């Protein structure tokens, strides 16, 4: 049985490609063709630390979200009550009189 299987061949090819890119970059830097090395992605340790801190804050954020949902639901109920009150005040003969009086008062 061979040490290498099909998945390893693709990995070896990828590593050879990356190695060739890094060698070309080192040559460019040593010959003065480039001023600084290219920046790489965030190191895994820093990314892991950031994810761990975000995970630690998750319960706090969920509590804030639940509180905001309660506030939103309260505001929606208040808005619906105001819309019903406005419809009641505008409707019927009394609403018609209110609108006419308002228009007469706004005339110059």
C-alpha cells in the first residue's frame, strides 16, 4: 500500500504552487523589485481569539436582542392603537366637521 493517496497529490501540487509563489516573492524582494512583502490574511490564532471573544459575548447580545424585540412589539401595538384612533376621529360626520374646520382655519 502506498503512502500517498489521491487527496495527497492535490495537496502536494498546491504546496508546490504556493512554494513557487513565495520563492518568486523572495527573489523580487532580494533584487529590490518590491519594497515590502505582500500582506497575508489574518493569522489563524488572531482569528480564533476574535471568534472566541464574539462567542463569549453571544449571550449578552441575545439578551439585548430579546429586549429590543419586546420594545418593538410594544411600539407596533402603540402604532396600531394610534392608527385606529386616527381612523375613528376622521370617520363619520364629526370627522368631516373636524376636517372642514381645519381647512377653514388654515385659509389666509
